C-alpha cells in the first residue's frame, strides 16, 4: 500500500516538473536532472564496462536527447521508464557504432554505498570488481536486462517495454544472464569469501 502511494507521488511530482519544463521553467529542468542523474549515470557505468568517463558522456547525451524531445512526452506511462528507454537506446547505439574493445577499460569498480571498515571495504570492492567483470562477459542484451532488473529494480514487463521485446524474451535474457553470471562467479570462487 505504501509502495503504491509512493509511486503515485513520484508520478505526480514528475508530471508537475515536466509541465513546468514545457512552460519554460529552468529550475524544473535542474530538479529533474538532479532527481534522475545518478540512476542514469549508474546504468551507463555498468553498461559501458565500468568506464566512468564514457558513462558521463553518455549520460550527458541522454539528458540532451531528453531536452530535445521533452515536448513530445505524453504521460502514457512512467517517466522513469521513458527516460530509461532513451538511456538503453543511447548506450546501444553507441556500442553498436563504436564496437568498442572491452579490454581497453581498466576501471571495473562499482560504487560502494555502505560505510565499512577498511578491510571490509577492500573485500567489498573486490567482490564488486568481480561482479562487474562477470557482467562484462555477458552478451550486451543479457547484460542490459540484468542491470535493469537488479541494479534499477525494473519489473520484467517494464524491461520488455524499455528494450522493445516481448516479456518472455526479457525473462529469457535475465535467466540466461544470471546462469552465466553464476558460472563465472563460481569459477572465481566468489561465493567462498
């Protein structure tokens, strides 16, 4: 019940922010970007093999595309899903055009949200590194589905909508991606630590 109310409040807040943006309010733009920047950047980092500089550039491109197209946005669904659709397409288009080499990236660390002791923090960073490396081994479609599901808490139906596939296809990508992740992480003795 609380979760549904929270979703409605977010939807209403997004609605008013976007209405203000369409009416030319620059502070509304700033509020919208501040609200969603971290989520989009985080997605881009994971999608781009941990390359934070590339992720920052792609995040900027995503918000520029949003600026260019906000007047077309209609509230037929969640704004968050609309924004992630732009993010998925932007990252996909970049990787398809550039066909960048996964080996060129050295920074594989995921951000750590918790304040741990130095020893525990090092262990946590190593595990995050192993998870990122395992994610990097998935094919792009599986990696995308797993990131959207487990790092951004999208439902399978929403992932299907965002990526433009059927629900069974989205489920399959998540399932197959998780199977491959488990195999890779078991080989690296991830679960023993």
